[in-house]
C-alpha cells in the first residue's frame, strides 16, 4: 500500500496497536516486560518487542515511528529535550572532525558547539553570514557535519536546504547535512526529501504545541547512521519517558490544523506591526507563527514586555498560548556580544510566538501595552 498523506498519518498516529483492541494507544507505565520462555528471550527482536524501557516502550515507539513517517526517514529517536536531540545528532563526531554551521542559530547550539570544541576537540567553524558559496568553500576532508536552521531563530533567515545539501555532498559525499526543523515542522518542510541527512526538532515547540512538555526528536535517512544513533540512544538512556511520549503523540494529531492557524493568526499580527509607526522592522518568513520585530524606541520594548496581558512575557514558542521574549537578554544571552550585534540581535528586538487566541485580541493587547 502506498504511504498515506501527512494528515492521515497524524490523525491515526499510534492507534490500533494495543493488544486489548483499544482504538487510541493507552499509556504504558512499566519499566520492564515479561518473557514467555527462554526460547522467546533468545530470539528476541529489540525492534519489535519490549524488555526494558530504556530500549523501548510502546508509547515511545509509536511516537518514533510516526515521526519517521512524517519526516520521511528510516528511523526516529525521541529524547528528553531539543538540546538532547542535537547532542544525539553530534554524538557521531570525533576529535579532529569539523562541524560547520551558519551564523544565526538557537542560542543553546553555540554553547554546545563551544563545549564540543573545548572538551572533545571538535573543530567548530561558524560561517560569517549565510552564503552557500562561503559555506561550501569551508567544506573539507575533515568536515563531518554541516548544521542548518531554517527559518533561523530569531532572525528568521531562510536557507535553501536543497541547494546546500547538493553543493555540500558534491564537495564531500561523506559530509552529513543536519537541519533543525523546529520552526517549520514537517507540515511546511521535510528536509530529508530535500537532500538533508538528519533532522532534529525541539518537540517542546510546535510538535507538542501546548507549552506543557520538554522533548526532542531526531530523524535520519541512512540505515547505518540510524544503527549508530540507536545504539547510542538506548545505551546512554536519554530517552523520552512514556508519559511525555503519550502526550506528544496526542498533540501531534492536531499538528496541521494548529500550524495553519498559527500562520493565519501571525499574518494578521504582521499586518498590524507593519503599519505600526513605533515598529521599525518586521521579520517574518511568510508562514509559521514566529515573528521578530524591532521597536524604534527602547522604552517601547519595556512598555510591551511589562504591560502585555493576553500575550505572556515568557521564553519558548510554538504553543497555543502567545508568548513574547527578548532574545538579547533571554534565549541568546550566551551568544558573544559582537556576534549578537553583527546578527542584529539588539535590545530593541522582540520575538513573538503567535498562539491560537483571536488575532484581534493579540493586536489590541500590543496596542494597549504601547499605551494607545
Ligand atoms: C527551543 C529550541 C531548541 C532547544 O530545544 P529544547 O527543547 O529547549 O532543548 C533548539 N532549536 C530551536 C530552533 C529551538 O527553538
């Protein structure tokens, strides 16, 4: 049978798997599973059955199989946070290997890439800008991984995944291209179909979408690479527990309708911001729920953050509830000051994650916060 479309996969994710014929997948709280006999234990297939929950649980497996299908990969791994997914992705790097990234990334990435450099001797090279030619010029024999985030956080820059993957693989076929797909989700972008080798998500954001859990997902294409990640994942044990796996799978079922509404709401807020004289610039890639914008006056930044009532002044993004944050002091505080300046991450830049409230209420909230 041909593969179903994304909406059909998510609507029925995990259903009809339970031995007791439950339609939705029940939540399994058990750290271990019983063997029928010595013969069964000897022939045990860890990719199908269950023994010990670090290796697999029914809820985590259903989630991982769903994510592999949504991202069109061979295998997916559910971990305890987005950063843990990034750590799993980079677990294949050895001392002397080179990692290249673009200049605008989630703040925690830089901290982790620096750790890998300082503690493990991984050669981390960051591009000054987003030029594909400059990126490819840096790719050498030593380049194990190229790290992309598109659209980027918080500057909303877009990268042509297909062009980068083609050019990088032409220069060095061994180099892997990884994409952080947190902002667009598989609804808008499936990097593996565009030539990338690895996709990661902070599932804390749109995939779970309700501001109530922390999780991460890695999906990859090559079965040999998947085997390496599988061994590392089940051995180190940074696995998503059954409850959060159950919650995340449940949330995934509404991914498309949520993401589409996030987009239409954000488009209305963008319209207001573009006509607001106190706003000097709006960064929005055309779809998705995240908007970054600059205020002309730093006092207006404080007015907004102190006075919003419908929108919440809090970190994170991608949930049903609208959140606003100031990357300079919050998500990107650990990025070197000169780099923040170069990227345009200033104290006048705000990042708004548009939720599923009525967009008129969101616009009115921003207006009243600005004192109008
Ligand atoms: C939040 C985020 C991360 C980190 O994920 P956590 O779940 O907070 O560990 C990574 N990449 C992007 C783009 C993010 O927004």
